[in-house]
């Protein structure tokens, strides 16, 4: 199992909008091959900061299966405009 970790810095004042849109976006990622589970956690100290944790069966399920899919394009359109700066994504085993 691979854990994807992304720190999400949301543009100031857009957290409520981000959370609402994420409700739709999480249905996309959870439908992907190799997806196991995910958690989105809001930072206590910084209002517009989150951590996204996604468990995948393999790194390829995330890097190839998800990121090269048409579903990822929908995910991107829903969420990427909220990020500033764009998140660094790392994988752990």
C-alpha cells in the first residue's frame, strides 16, 4: 500500500468553497482503480491549510491510473484553481 500525502494551501478566504467542491471531487478519486481510502484534514493553526491523505494499492495506481485519466481532468478542473502555491505531493510506504 502507498500513502499519498499532499499539503493543500488554499487561496485566502476560499476554504468554505473548497470544502464544498471537494465533496464532489472525492467521488471521482474514490471511484479509481487502486484507490483504498482518503482523509482530508483541516489545519488547526492555519485557516486555509489542509492535508490530503490517500491510500492507493500501488504508486502506479495514483501516478498513471489516476493522473493520466479523464477523471483526473475533472478533478483538476474542480480543485486546482483553489491552490496557492500548487501542492507538493509525496508518497510513503
